[in-house]
C-alpha cells in the first residue's frame, strides 16, 4: 500500500556539526529527496539547547528547546537524534519508538549499551531504528553487515574506527614526535576534543566494536564486554621498532568469531594499539580516515574505507537512513530487525590468542637472553624474533612471539618484571594481521 502523496514529517534533535548538515540537506535537496523517497520530506522542527544562538538558513519558527513536545507532534513521522550521550537521547528515542515513529541516530555510546532495549521498543511498535552513522561516519558498514551479508557467516570484523587516534599515530610515525606533542597538534587542527579521553583511551572505538560485534555475530554485546586499551602509552621508540619489523602501529577494533575444538563458539571483542605489517591493507589508512575489513565464509575479505567523521560525511550516512525509513513509511515496509538468535558468549581476553611485541631494558651481560627466553618457554610461548638494540645501560631487548593466549603472555611479563636482569618492561603490544 502506497502513501506517496502524504508528506513524511521529520524532526531533528540537535544542531551541532552533523545536525547542521542534515538540516541543510533536508532543506536544499527537497526535490531529489522527494523523488528518492516517493513522497515529500518535510522538516517539522529542530530541537536545540540554546534558542538565542543564530542558526543561519533555518527559519526561526522551526527551532524549539522542547524536544519532547516536538517528538510528540502528530505530524512527525521520523525523529533524527543527533544530540549524543545517554540522557536525554535515550528517553527521546524511547518516546519516539513507543509512539510508532521511526528513529535515525548516530549515537554510538547509547547504542553500545542500550541497543537491546531500543530494538525491542522498535519491534513492539513496528517502527524502524536505523544507525548507520554510529560507526565509521560516511562509510557504509552497518547495512552491509545486516543486509548484504545476511546470507553469509561473518568470521571477523577488524578496523580503524577512530579518526583522532589514527591521526595521532600516523603523525607520530611520520614526524617522530611524542604522544603529548602530537595530541596537542590534533587539538589545534580540530581532530581532538578538548577532553580527548573517549578517543585516546579507546572508549569511542569500544562502543563501535560492541555495535559491530552485535550485528556481525547475531548476539548482544555491550561496551562493557569489549576489552579496551588506549594509545597514550605509545612512544616514538615503539613506532621506530615497529618500522624495523616492517610494521606500523594502529588502534584496532577487532570482533572475531572463535570456534573451539569441540565446535562451541564465542565472540572476542577488543580494542587496542597493535603492530600490523606494512603489507596489510589497514597499514595504509592514515590521518583521520577510517577503514573496516570484514572477513566472511563465502564472500572472503571485504574492505570499507573513507571519512569516518565530520559533519558532511556523517550527515550523508544519516540521510541514507532517513531515506530508507521514509520509503518504508511510504510503501508500508519495515527495515531489518535486531537479530540475536546466536546469543554467543564473549570470551575473556585471557583466553584470546594473538602475537606479541615485548620491549624491555636489560642488563648487558651473558646469559640474560637465555633467562628471558626461558620465561617464555615455561608458558609454551614461541619466540619468532629477538633483537638487542643498544649496549651497556642502553641495552634494549625486543621479543616478538608466535601466537599465544593473552593470559600466558601476562604471566610471562609479570615474571620478567621480577627478574634482576630486566630493569624495565618498556612496552607490550599485540601484533595483528599475520598468519603465524
């Protein structure tokens, strides 16, 4: 049944960088949007915090500071939430869904913890909940996982999903500057927030990893389930050592299906800085760009690359969802529902295997290497590369392992810290993107 002649009313909550671009697209591209949707899209109102602030290009009568009243209007069919944070967005989205209105949001922090609640509300009201813009900005990742790969079995989703940290690590690798200096430069250029904690300590990437894991593996995964480590401890020396191994360092979000010998399955969801070979496709992703690599049973490896943040790129993803939700309104369709049939448990990081790079300061005397190697051997961790840099008080030992469980590596590092011959553990990083 078609409602092609009935306008679709749209309400926008929040008018920051993304909200401003969404409003611009809605008001400037009315004819194109009508042709794509099959009915007019009409902006009913924009909820903002400060009505006294000038909003060029937006008729004053469309602005309101009462988001709840705007959502409640009978002529609003789609609510676009671009405020960010948990509250009041959670309450606003629930109110919209409970009243049968479709919702489009870019709120990864909210979705990482409350996707189950919001998806249930959407299902109960037969409303749409779209969130393509919540992960990797303009890069289409959510829809391919939910729809294009719905008939395949996803094995792994790994990527660079935070532009701030990627800019910092790329700049450190290129210039040799330290973390604090590069972070300050990122702030001056607008790549880092005044409080960069969510980015540099991995919280933003962990929220996105939770969303990706939930969709890819048909299980509910929250941000609390994701192992998280940030980039603040990365040094120029780490990047220089990585380069000598033909690697670079990136903050990776990794969601992986783990199949045990008895056939049981678990999910690994983790975020941490890791060495990756320069030959790996993610190694060439620099600056504030994002990329996600999906590996599936039948389709093989797929890579999605582009601008992961910014007003216009993120607004593009938002508007893609708006068009989909509006079409469903016009033609009485529905978007894909949450799929949690697998309900796979999330594995402890201690049981997850990867390779490791361990850098330590050691006494420069005979027998030290054998002692260090012995601690790895005690826990059945194979050594792939060992190299000493410097001499005397500056002696530095670099060890790269074969695949080993995280728990075994942690025990080894603790034992090394207790050795008299090891004066300091400088760095412990994972090594991803190899087959060894």
